[in-house]
DNA sequence: TGTAATCTTTACCAAGCGGTCAAATTTTTT
DNA sequence: AAAAAATTTGACCGCTTGGTAAAGATTACA
């Protein structure tokens, strides 16, 4: 999952943290790196990259700032690693869309999975949203991989449309609409809860959202 | 449009900028305040509140930092004013939905207006998104007004549904889906353009989006 | 158990930050 | 044109921030 030597190869780790100069990964390193990433996720998601401070992350992780910097060379290195992990798992549901399946069933379960991710991993979604919102300065390469995957799946949708198995619409914008409607419940949760008021109790809003999105997309996309 | 005395009443201007101590608003004040707000919009939209510095805003506005602080007491005061202005114009399209109109026509034109705003005022959208994403720490009051407006319009949709003039769905989540799909083109523009590649030339993506969203929502929401 | 490797802490630094102050300059008013 | 009011500037302050250095404490291994 995590490997400094890998990261070093990838780029930019001009300064190596001292923990990486060790002969091999120790038990403590594995544990602390995990703790730090979890803490950083919390802090980055709530304050953005610039708004987050190493001190905050260190406190959340229950250690001192220099101690944290023993494991990661810079604040940016932590952020970068998180983004990479997130983007990867974030795209899993899209990868799983099965060309040989039934179009509307596949799309419905894609939406359901995306909504579950928004419910279960809101911090990851917000961290990513933060990055895109500010022009994605640190993830140009990753956006390229993203494009390739979307291109591939857009072809699948196009084929289904040509076969008359779903409405002829723009597959790219269809994907955008699925991303935006589902991630909205993670990224804009404060607003959603403020608007729903008491109606937002527990995870009820996610069940309501699932029902609504199902109706919207099934009727919106099914062949006439 | 802008009034320090109003802002002062509202709250927090503990320190008044010296420009506010003037006997009346001068020509120069009106001009410079405008320039500063425009510059601040640009900088806040691209870097978020914490990521933006007064120096950056001042440079964008073509003046020195102390000079800028002659017109506004704090960085937060500028931000607050922008947010208030934005939220107000942002909700105009929703206010304009006409209870006496034809449901699908009203909803279609609401979507079109929202999409036009995403196209024409992307910085405003991103500034607002930034604020919500980070828990809306500075706009609790405004979220309340928002809730009231949405409640009111939800009732209208409900009435239309009871009259059998549109599909029975959850009106709140319908509004969320319109917000998210349209604002996506402003907030996540970097990602949209990266995915569309060459296909994203000019404003073509907005026209494609308009066509797609029209199909999605019309078929998704029309009575069977 | 002793020693080498690893981990943690204390003290620190330089740069960046939001914001102030008083003096100098420009604009408006008389 | 002089006086008053308003605007601009440069120098500065205290705090926060990302990150470092070196010594001390702990752990792993022979």
C-alpha cells in the first residue's frame, strides 16, 4: 500500500525522511505511517491543503511535528500519497461496469456504489474535491489516467445506445452527472443537512437520495 | 451594492478601516472597493480562504497591502461580503420558479439558468463551493435563509406532483441534483476539461451539457 | 546484556503571514 | 492658493508556519 522507495522513484522526494534511510521497513514505521495518513486525511479534508498545518496533523496523529517529519519528508508528500490512493479506489466502481451486463442494471449499481462511497468515505471525496476545485495543481498525471478510463467506458455506453438498449445521450455528460449527483452528498453535506434540517437524521438522506437517483436515471436513460 | 455601515451593523467589524471614518463615501472609495472585490473574487476562487493572501489580492488589485487594508478592515470582511453577494444572486434562478407555470417548462428553464451561471460566473461558484466544502464556518445564517427558500419551493413541486403534472419524487433531492449537475461544470471544470480533452473546445461543453441535462431531467421527471 | 539501529524530543530558524503606524502625498473643499 | 480631508506608502511587529539539527530515549538484535 505504501512505499517510500516507490514514491521516491515517482518523483520529487528530494529530501528523504530519516525513516526511509533505514535498512528495511520496521514495525513502528508501518504503524505510524498508517496513523499519520489517517490523521492527514481528516485534517486535509476539513481544511484543504493550504489550510491544513503539519502541527494539526501531528496532533491528530498523537505525535510531535518533528516526529511526524521523521516519517514523511514534507506536507506535500503526505498529501500526494493520499490523493493517489483515493483516486485509485475512487475509480473502482467505474472499472467494474460490465460490458456484458444489462445497461440499466449496470448503471443503477454504479450509482448505488458511488453513493455508498460518498456515505462511507466522505473525507476522501472532500479531499479530492478540494484538489480539483483549486485547479488540480498536484495531479496532472492522474487526470490523464482518468481520461483514459472514461474514454473506454464511454465507448461501452455508446455501444449500448447503438444497440437500442438505452436512450441515446452524451455518455461523457452522463458520467459527469452521476459523479456530481452522488459526490454532492459528501462534498456539500453541510449544505444538504442544513437544507433538510430534521429530515436529515442519520443516514436517511442517503436512502432517500438512492431512491430518487434511481428514479431519475432509470427514467432518464431507459430506451423509449 | 456595498456599504460598510451596513456591514458594521451586521457584525464583527470591530476595527473599522479608516476609509469608513470618512464623512461620506468618495468617488475613489467606490472605485477601489469595486477593484478590490473583483481581485479578491479571483484569488479566493483559485486558492480558497486560507490559501489566499492579502498580498496576492492587493497585487491583483494593483495596490499595496496597507492601501487595500485602508478600504477593508480584514481579509475575512472581504470574503464575507463576497459570499453574501454571491449567495444572493446564486439563488435568483430558484426564486424565479413560477408556481403558476407549466412544471416541466419551469424546471427546464431553471436548469438552463443554473447552467448559464456556471458558465458565466465560475469563480463565484468555486468560491462558494470552497466555503461549503470546508464546513461553511463563516455562513451559518445564510444557510438558514437558503433552507427557507428551498422549503418554500419544495412545496410548489409537491403540489405539482399531487396534481399529477410531474413524477412523484423527492423534491429536495431533485433540487440537489439540479444544483450538483449544473455547478459541476464550474467547480470541477478542470476535471471536465481533462476528461473531454479536445472535445471541450470553447463553450461547446456547456451546450452539450444543456442538451444532455434536458433529456435526463425531462424524461426523469415527466409524469408517466 | 551490551551495542547498534531506530525513534523521539527539545530547541531552533527563516520565511510568510495578517495587520498597524506614522509620515508623505494627493485630492477636495473653501 | 491655502487648508482640510482623504489616500498612499514604507517600515515595521508579532505570530504562525514548514522544516532542521542534534542530543536523548527506546527498541531490536547479537
